[in-house]
C-alpha cells in the first residue's frame, strides 16, 4: 500500500520581464524596477518564486536589459 504522498515533480518558473511598460506612462520608469517595500518588483517576484522550492527559475528580459 502507498503512503498517499505524491512525490514532487520538478517545476520550472518563467518570469516575463521583457515588456515595455507602456501603460506606466512616458518616462524612464520601468514597472518591474518600481519598488515595493524598498525592493524592485522584479526582485520581489524572483524571491517569492525561490521560496517555493521550484527546480529552476528563468527571467526573460529584453536584449539590452
């Protein structure tokens, strides 16, 4: 008989950070660099994902990023 516990499968997470932030209005500010609690949103997103113990994390950025 089994234990009823299903072994965890490897999970990869992709964070899409290549947008132009066009809805943020004109200017230099990119929404993923906007800070929340003193931390840029893109970093906060990565830290949350890393706390989930996924097997891989990919962050997709623009070529010039």
